[in-house]
């Protein structure tokens, strides 16, 4: 796995395209006074919808509610899901 790279925002003077082209070197965390404020990372094998949803507050809320419900109530096994789909017309 690639190492985590860091750069202070004041030192990030190259065009964004230059940083984006170096993603094979690993994610780039942009910091201000040593604190992370942004990250530039590769989205290989992801489409625009996936990237958009991964940061959408409403979608993340739905995911969190689903996780909490699964913890409380349990879920279906993959065999149960396959049986449900097999029984539908």
C-alpha cells in the first residue's frame, strides 16, 4: 500500500493537475498548521455517482440508519436474499 503524503497548503503551489497526476504515489493530505483540511486521492474503479454519494450527508444518514437497524434487528443472510428473489415472479 502507498504511503500517506502530506503538504502544507502554503507549500502547495503546483497546479492541481500536477498533484492529481501523482496519485500512484498515494493519497495527498493537505494541511493547515499541521491539521488536515483536505485530501486528494485516487478514485480508481469508482464512477461519478459513487464519488458524489460517498460525501452526501443525506445518503450517509441513510447508511448509518441502516447499520443501526441491522445491529438492533439483524439482517438476512445471502441465502435468504437469494430465496426471496427466486420466489418473485
